[in-house]
C-alpha cells in the first residue's frame, strides 16, 4: 500500500446496519477523483480496514463515504473457510452487466452486520464493468465465490444489504450459532 499524504493508511470504523449511509445510493467517482491523493488514501485505507476485520470485500459506504468504490480480496480468510482465493481487486463505479440465470443459495456475512449470517440466493456468475485505479475501463467475468462477493459489495453501492436479498429470514444467525450449527 502506498504512503499517501505522508501517513499510513487508516483503519476506519465500519458503519453498522441502521446507519443511513448504508441505505443511500453512492455517488460515482468523477474523472477528477480518479487517481487523486485523497481517493488513493481512501482506497488504501479501505484495504487496510477490510484486512483488519477479515472481510472478503468492502464498499466505500461501509466506511461512511458515499462513493462507488469497492475493494475485494480473500486469501485463506478465517471468515470464509473453504472458499477460493480472490486476488486484490479495486473497482471504481462498478456495474453488473450480466447475471447468470443459475442461482446458488449460500451463507453470507457482512462487516456492517457484525456477528450476523444469513442464506442468500445469488447468481453463480456475473460480468462487471468498472474503472481501474488509473481510470481504464475493464470488464471482469467472475464465477463462484468471486461472483458472490462482487454482487454483495456492489449491492452496498445501491443501499442494499444482504438481509434485503434473503428469501427466508429464519436462517439469520449470530456467528457463534452459525459456526456451531450451520457453517458450510
């Protein structure tokens, strides 16, 4: 991670369900903001925050910044055991352009719903268009866990939480009980 503005990245407090910033659509990153020092510091700090809390992803609204930025990474993540690794991915203004018709129900947790897990149906594959850190257009075709995490994080940019996607709220569980009775 870079050392922007003469300081190390910060570890931010994560907004919890009930905070209005999680329920409003985030603003796009402007051309002027792409690659500037404050955006780079924000992204570096989001990565540090995600890693500090063992998240597989983090969206800017979760750190109280209503911007369309997501960071994703998973390497032997203790919260998501037995899931494939995802390389560090930083996306600006991501949009899902294609969802697979095939759905899979799986357990999801969220740093903004600390200690809660629930079953959510998601597409098994997605195509995402976004900007890179340097403002280039990219397209990502993702499957499996990567596709699930992309859908989860991009939902945050539209004010959606995983509980909004649950068909049956009866699976909502606290972490200890989830690990004891329900974990994959």
